[in-house]
C-alpha cells in the first residue's frame, strides 16, 4: 500500500531529501541516460509529494504554485522506482498531486511538460496535449494541460 505525504522543502528530513535526490538521479540521469542538472534550486519552492512503501520512497512528484515554474500550477519530476512500476503507483501519485493542486489552486488549469511516450498515461488523468512536441534535455516532451 502506497502511503503518500505532501511536504514543503523545509519539512523534508535530510534522509528523505537525500533519498529522493538519489531516486531522481537513478531514474532521470542513469536509467534514461540523460545528462542534465537535476538539482536546479527549484526544490525549495516545490511541494514534494512522496509515496512510500514500508518506509522506502518509491513514487514522487514535485508541484509548483502558479508562476513558480509555469504560468499555471504544475507537476514535475514524476517517477516510480523501477521495481514498483507494476502496482499502479504512478497513477496514485498523479491523483494525489492533482488533488493537492485542485485544493490550493482550484481556479487554475494544471500544466505539465510530459515525456512524449507518457502521453496516454497523462490522458487517463484528464491532461490534453497543447501544441507541438519539443526536446527538453534531449528527450521528446509535450506540453499538456488539465482543465477542470
């Protein structure tokens, strides 16, 4: 069972911060073979949505209020640890992320920069593609919006 918490940067323990940065590097840098600067000084502004199973972080997103990343509130750094991907935790962490944004910023649509291969995944959560695809850190992405 996935236990999900939302924490500001200052509420993260050192151990949680280290674990989530390790996991982001493991997935976005090593697994996806993408050299980019993950530690971007935006974590301090983000709300961190952390999914744990028996105390281990296995799913994660970070969300931003309007204007901190995009014009609209946004979700980014969406991940599920490789050996936990078969349990639907990606859907769980997105649902919680969307709920948190809707509670705080109900009048805004949600904006994401999605890896293109995940388009159908995000569409199941009500996101629609906006415009043409583009490269972000050498990986094909698309802008997607979830309207209320």
